C-alpha cells in the first residue's frame, strides 16, 4: 500500500512540475524570438553600414584614379607642346628649346605627382574611415547579440 501511495505522490509532483514547464518555455521562447528579431535588425544595419562604407571607399579610390589620369594627361600635353616647339625651332635654337621643354615637362610632372599623392592620401583616409565604420557596426552587432543572449538567460532564470 505504501508503494501505491508513494507512486501517487511522485506522480502528483511530476504532474505539477510538468504543468509549470510550458509557462517557462513560452516565456523563454518569447524572449528567444525577440532576441532573434533584435539580432536580425542589428545584422541588417551592419550590412547596410558595410555597403555604405565600401561605396564611400570605392568612390574615393575612383576619384584618385581619375586625378592620376588627368594629371598624366596634362604631362602628356606639356610634352607634346615641348616637342612641337623643338620641331619649329631653328637648328641653332633647338638645344635651347629642348632644355626649356624638358624644364616645362618636369614642372608638369612635379604638379602631377603632387596631385597624385594628395589624391592617394584622400583615398587611403577614406578607406581607413570605411574600415572604422565597418568595425563600429560589427561591434554594435556583437553588443546586441550579447544583450539578447543575456535577456534570454534572464527570462529562463525567472522560472
């Protein structure tokens, strides 16, 4: 008889414990669902920030390349002018015209190199800024993931 009573009492405790489990699971599931939503939003924001940063960096690099091309074109124009002046010069003035032409080409190359260096510096700065933006976005996503995990643990610990 005592075995039957013990079995009934054990069954009663098991039923009581089982009856409380769905409430806990529902709250934990709800917290998990909310956490997943928050994480998805954070990841979406991170991808958006990454795309924006990449676009900004690519734009700066393209502008630097354009500056290089324009500067080289100016050097080529200056060299063509110098060659034209040399060709038109009298035979006794050719050496003088050649020297002057080389001097003008050297000045044009100096300006072109200066512009190229400045354009490259801007492109590098823009790339570094883009990397910083990406890192900050990834950091925010990690923070949201950690916060969501803590909220799920808190919901599980309540019951």
